[in-house]
C-alpha cells in the first residue's frame, strides 16, 4: 500500500474535454473528489471554456482547483483519465473506429508518459476494453496501473434495474456484469443476491414473481441501454461521469474497494493477454487483485467467448 506525504493535494488530469470528460470533471468538482483537476483537449479553447464553467460552481461544491492545461500538467498527477477519441463517421465500420482511436492513443500516451511515469491511467473512451489493452501496450506501464472503466456502468445499470424490479434499493443488490463492455458482456445470475439471499429465495419470501423472461429482459435493457439513450439524446455522459468519479475516489483514498473494471487478464478463468472486466480490488496503485468468481458453466463459456471476440479484434489491429 503506497502512502502520500502530508499535505499532498490529489491531482487528476482528464485528456478529452468533450461531454464525457467535462461531465467527469464536473462530478469530481461537485463531490470534492480531487484537490486539482486539469482538462486537456486538442481544442484548447474548448477546454478553457469547460474549466471556467465548472470552476464557477466551486463555491457550491468541493474545494477544487480546476483549470485547462497541456501535457506538461500531467506531472504530479495521481490519475490521468483518457476520454479523448474520434467519432465514428458515416460508412466506417466498428473496426475502423477502433483503428482510428488506437492511432489517437499513439499520439496521446507518449505525451502523458513523458511527464509522468507513476500515475494510474484510466481509459474511458470506447471501445474501452481494446483501447485499455492498446494503452497498456503503448505506455509500457505495469498492468496494475492501466485500467478501463469496463463494465462498472453496466453493473450499476444492472443493479438499478434489478432494484426497481425487486423493489429494494440498488445499493442492496449484489450482482455483476463481466466480460466486454459491449454486446458480448455476461450477467452473473448465479451469484446475484439481495442481502446474501439468492434472487429466487428473495422472491419466495417477498411474494414477488421470479419470471426468467422478465429477468432476461432486464439484462437486455442493461446491455442495450447506451443504444436507447443515444437514440434519444445523442450521447451518454452523466452516469459514466459518476462511475469514473467513483473509480477515481477508490484510487485516491486507497479504498481497496471492489469494482468491475477492465484490466489485463493473467489466467483468470483461463483468459490471458487481453483486457476485460471482472470484479477487481483497486487502490492507490491501481489493480490490487482481480477476483475469480464461482461462475456456472454458461457464464464461464460466455466470459471466454467475450475474451475471444476481443482478442480477434486486437490481433486484426496488430496489437
């Protein structure tokens, strides 16, 4: 466990001041998560404007210094968040999008590591698992300090929807989405519980119906949530901002909390050399421990298929 000198002011740098990056900065401010937040963007004036707007809310939130900057400001940062990337253009495939964003990373990451070799790198840009893997390759950092937001938001959506269905607080739901943050993600139904009670048992004592079809619908709603939101408003940024704020807090406070985030697999459930999500203990140095769950056969198969689909993309990109 690392320690910090007395008087150390926690510092977070966000590369990419678009909707996700600026919303994350705003959430860090309102919660007082970090002492200093720096926004970096290829459009510097955009970063300046976002920083000014957020900073004017400081009297109503946490005591945080917020400003726009450039890569030299990565020096001394505890966490550097990457939310920069190019949007998918008409006629482009998903593979084209990944390839273009890997090229962006090849420009960004060396500029970060030039000024900071000790921070935790946190990828938020999608497709987050492949880009987390690319970031690890490009940075040369120990894998423990290279993470992605992964299925942290999917898990939150899962718990939220289960909480609504079972009429209990989502904070009392213990359930995980693992694997890829995307179409091949896997719900871990076999371990889902409310206060230690399996869902079927809770249904029996509560009188609520346990309908397998309805539970499948809940998962599909979780898996496809981003598509439905983007259809209506063009982007998702509030909930992911909250998720990233939570991850940053766990790191800065060395909480050793468990969250489903994307990191390099080293044999977990028979998977290696690719980044995807499992429940993970995180602290000031990033990944403390990746937890192998007691998955049933269907869940284990789904997790491995998720890993294989990501590996195929990585191989196609030459990563």
